[in-house]
C-alpha cells in the first residue's frame, strides 16, 4: 500500500532528512512511502535538501496552512494521506 506523507514546509530544512530516515526505518515491506514537501516560500534550503533526498517538492505561495495542505494532497498518489504538522 502506498501512503502519501505531506509535509507543509516553511523553513523546515533541519527536519526534512530526519522524516525520510524515520519512514525508511519503518521496516514494513507491505508499506511504501511517497513524501511530498509543499514548500511555502521558504527562504532557507528546505526545497533543495528535500530534492536531494528524492522527495517530491511542490510550491504553494499562499501563506495559509490549509492551502499548503490542499496543494500537497492534490499531488498525492497514495491510498492514504498523512499530514505532518
């Protein structure tokens, strides 16, 4: 089963790699992860770091958490969607 993990991101560069590591260490062979970082105009390296880890990066310019989550959800392919806060 594919699970889409949506990360609404504004200046989250220090957390992106840890989220991927945590998901990869899950160890369940029946679960696959798709990680989507929805960058909300970060002025740090959030998008760059996410791209280097193979994470899908999309952009949402509107500074409203519901807009960021919805943009991330629209690009999800998983059967289940998990939002990080």
